[in-house]
């Protein structure tokens, strides 16, 4: 692989470290995690021991202080061998960003060091059964009490549900205010009244727990409010403007892993007396795959840089990167299965797992249809 655009010496060194950890301590568990649907304990422990499980948390709170490009590099390299592990660890930064953007200093110091040390695992609870793409339609309700807040409702499709120690959760505090009536809260897994539903039976990311959260009159103290009342949706969208670049990098990693497998197989597999890599049809297929991967990587890095500096094009850049990279991952993994032929359709090779994992990148953190709306609005000035 040629030197990659936008990576300075520090980011190149980080890539080398992550690639080594991924190859030696994550990849060996990937197939079993997918086969059994088991939580990636060993892989997450390896990332935590290497300080790669939440690299974006600032040094002031015990983290590595990596920028968004560093987070993208880590996401790409881990997803290249095991998307499940990257998704589980990615929940940490999804939890951290709302606190970094809007949380009080007391909240940051109470929770971010625990995430940075690996003591706690974080999660982000935004979606609901009837509020996926239409986030503002959420019905989970937080009402004021003398001592704080009482929260009731259901959240759905929550990554790390049941394994996370702490959640940033969004609820309606003023039903009359529409989108401006949504607030963000920190909810701990041990808070009485918080229940977890049965795990979703997913196509991919099988070792990444996804389930409903049911809040039955969960009582929270006043200081669990993240930011000011009514700013929750703004905080959620600002978080996603940053993490969509990381989803794009995740998709790039999946695609690169599939391309690597396809190239290696094409060099070894022989038909009609020669390696199938010598046939122009296969060469063109691989060339198109590589083109998509390279383009997606550049968009992911550019979006990371734009978001790092909170640039005016941040929302559109993240949407473009996430949309293109996830579509590319789906196309590249499908073509990788084709290159491997019948072997690609079996679990003996990782490309069928990568194809299943790639699909969700087109859906979560905003479907690609929603991303296209974001892009169009930016273009048209809406």
C-alpha cells in the first residue's frame, strides 16, 4: 500500500501499532466471535491494554488525546480484521463525544477517566422503535422531580446494551417544544429501573450486543443532565457529525480486508492452467475494488480533518464520506465473494462475514438515504 494521504509521521506510527495489534491479537478471534455470537472479550482486552479502545478521549481525562484522524486510523485497521471488535470499542467514543461537546466539567471527570482506563464500557442511546431516521419523533420522557429526573420509555438498536456500564441517553423533557424539547442524560447500568431486552438476531456484527433499553421510572440526579435542557438533539447531531467520519473509516477497513483476501486468493487459485489473477476479467474486478477503497479512504480522512476543526462543511463532509464509503464497502465485499467464487460463499474465508458486516454501515448512524438528504440540503442551502 502506498503512503496514505493526510497521515503525518505520528499517524503512520499509530497505523503500524494498530495493524500489529489487530493482526496478532484481534484477527485470531474474529471468525469464532462471528460464529458463536460471543462478546469479543480477548480482542477488547487487547485494544484496552494498547490504549486503542477510546483513543479520542483527551489526556486531561486519562485518554490518549488522539484527534479524529487518529480515531479513523484505529477504526479502519481494527475493522479490517474484525468489525465487531471495532464496533464494540467505538461505543466508547460515541459515549464520550456528547460529554466533550456539552457536558459539565464534573460529568467529564466523573465518567471519562473510567472509559479511558477501560474500567467501564460506554454506549449511546438515541434510537427508538418509532424514532430511527426520524430521531425527533422519540417518545422516551424525562420529567422533573424534586431530586432530579424520572425517565420512562424504550430505546432500540443500542450497541453495547447490556454490556455497557454507562449510557448517554436522549429523552423528551418538553413535549411542546418539538426538537428543542429533547435533552441528554447520563444513565448508569446499575440505576434502578433500567432493563435490557433480548439481543437482536443480526445478519452481521454478531458479537456486538444490540438490544433494547427499557426505562421504568429511572430516577436520575440533577447533575446527570448533559448540557442545558433542550439541547440534547443538537448534541446528538453534533456527535454524529464527528462519528460518521469514523463509520466511513470502519467501512474502508471492511473493504480493505475483503480486497486483501481477494487479491491473495486470486494469486493462488488456478483455473485453466493458470492463476485466475492472470485473467483480465478478474484484474478489472480487483482494479475497480481498489479504486473504491482508495476513494473512500480519502473521503473518510478528509471528513475527519473537517470535523476535527469543526469546519463549516463538517456535516456534509461526514455524510458524503459515510455514504460513499459504506456503499463502497458493500460493493467491494460483494465483489470479493465473487472473486473467491464458491469458496467465498463459505465461512472458510472471511469475505462472507465482511459482506454481512458491511451492510450495516449503510444503515446505522443515519441511513444512506438520510445522508443524501444532508448532502442535498448543504448543496441547496436549506
